[in-house]
């Protein structure tokens, strides 16, 4: 994205750049750039409300002046890029915690979020201050060595120590580190896991010192073993992440392997974005809160989990016979109460109207959801998505959610009816190997 593209997004270049990163990592339904708490009063540079987790970003781009003595340059930059960002984050949290507080997407505070924030007492705030040493995002001035975390000597130049807002931990990242983190942990669950673990470890283990990229490498090593992006004391040798660990990870071939394995999972991201676009365009009348809930269930799957869910979709899209409906169902790897259902539909006949096609696809989807709910009794929430075969040359996507917490005799009878008609009459298990 060019600087001209960023300028057209509004705000400063760095704020617009952060918003573009957020759209890629967090997806647009939950990425609110330049939110307002009341008319003319901006909350922060970016806010990401996602269920109980609320990520609040401040982005400060301040030129680091290398023409003055280093202690003076550092004190000026630290005050403007770090402390001012912390102050902004504190103000945002105070406003969000007020009874009845709302988040607006426009300066006049006329357009509220189209979904509700979690109740105040249930929110987990993740405060992130992005501190850049140059006015243009992505630019690192000559002589800038990067930031190091150290709670032994946090006042030293280029050193960041613990910072808090009302006892809430503030993560301070320089620009290139936030680029790296959001590029590597490009789902909300993975990022929240990293931030939560990072905070817990740094709060309870004084004496840590590290470069952020190397800490991220240590968390990635933990993920290969346990499936979680955790920052643990055990992952830090004597309080330090191994220097050069990220560079070793990049050159080892593991980074390239992960990118290849992740490629198919981005269909989930595109799906959520498309349903959001359709919702904003008013393509289908649907309860907004329920619509957001269904999309959030998909989006709360981490990148590895999205691989597993997307594999089920690929299995039916790869079927050679694309003249009929194919269906697959897969349990959520994250939530044992949730199950996903994919339905691939064929090309619309020339004689059929678009509305008739949508009605037909929706009926098939609902029939499969009813049978799935009867077949898999342990799950209580079923999310169905209808997707066109490649040969269908169509872009109709249908999202439906079935709550089956209370199964009735009528639902069972309906499921048995559709099963006799061939809906999920012969379920065959498929096994996929997913390597980290």
C-alpha cells in the first residue's frame, strides 16, 4: 500500500497504516479505525472489540532526532511516542468503562457499532502502544538500533520497561515489531493468546530482557510443541529470549513451511469478509447480533484451526461431480459445543431466477443443519455455510446458524424425514493430517 493510498484512508500515515494491518489481521467487522466516544472526541487510533477481548491501539509516529545528544533525543522521543500513547490509552479505557459508553465510527457520533460490546465487568483489555521513530510507517532512520525490553534499566536509551494504565499492562512495540507480530499472528485468537501470555510472564518474572522478534520466536517454538503461542519463563533462559532466534526461525525453513500449510486456511478470512460486505450492503435481512455471533465463531478459530475447518470445505469442492449438492461437517477444534457445516451447490440452471436459487440453497442448508443437529448430540451450535462449486460461476454465499441447545421431538422428526430423503444419509469420516 502506497503512502497516497494511506492518505486517502484519513488520519496520519501511521494511523492509516495501522488500520490497514488491522483489517488484514483482525478482519474488518472488528477493526474500527479512529473510533469516537462522543462527538469530536476520538477514543484511540484503533479499537478491536472481539467478544470479551477489547484491543485498544495508540499509534505515535515521532521523528527521532539524531542531531542532538542521545539522552536528549531519547527523552523527547520517549515522552512523545511512548508516554503520550500511554496517556491516550488510559483515556480510552476510562471512557469505555463508563456506564452506557458506546463506540462510534464517525466524528459526529451518529453511527454506533452494529454489535454490542461485552458487559463492562467481563471485558479483557489489551492495550498496545505502537511507537514509531519516523513519521512514515515502515521507515527506520539510520542509527536507530531498535527497542529492547528491560525492567532493570528502563530509562536507558532504546530500552522499554513496564508501563501500566490503572494497573492494566501496556504493550509497547516499535513499528517494525508490530508489523512482524500482526503478520505472523494474523488471527485474533493467536494474537490475544500471545499478548495475554506475554503480559502474565512479564508481570510475574522481573529481570527479563529481550528483543521482541526473539520473544516472538520463543512463543512460536512453544506453539510447535503445545499448539499455543505462549511466552513462558521456561522459554526464556535466565530471563532472556535467545538473541537471533527469530532470524534463525526465518532461515530454518519452518517459516516457509508454515506459510505453505496456512495457504488454504485464508478461505475462512475471505468468507468472513464477504459476509460482512454483504451485511453492510443489506443483501440479506438478518438479525445483526446473530450474524456477528456466527462470524465471530469462525473468526475466533486460530490459524491452525482454520486449516482444519477449511480442509472439510476443500474436500467437497474437489468432488469431480459438480452437478449436485455436496456437504461436509467438521467440529470446531476450539469450542466443543460448535460444529461447522459446509454445503457446495451446483450451477444455477438458465431457467431459474437468482431468488429461486437462493431459496433452494437455503432450504438445502437448513435441511442439512437439522440432520447434523440430530446426528451430533454433543454440539449445541451449528453454523452452516453454502458455497458455490467452482463450475457454478456464482458468488452467492449463505450463512445460517442453528441453536440446538433444546432439541425437540419435532426437530427429531424433521431430521428423520430429511435423512430418509438422503440428507446426510451416509456420513463417511475423513481424516486429514495437519502439521505445525
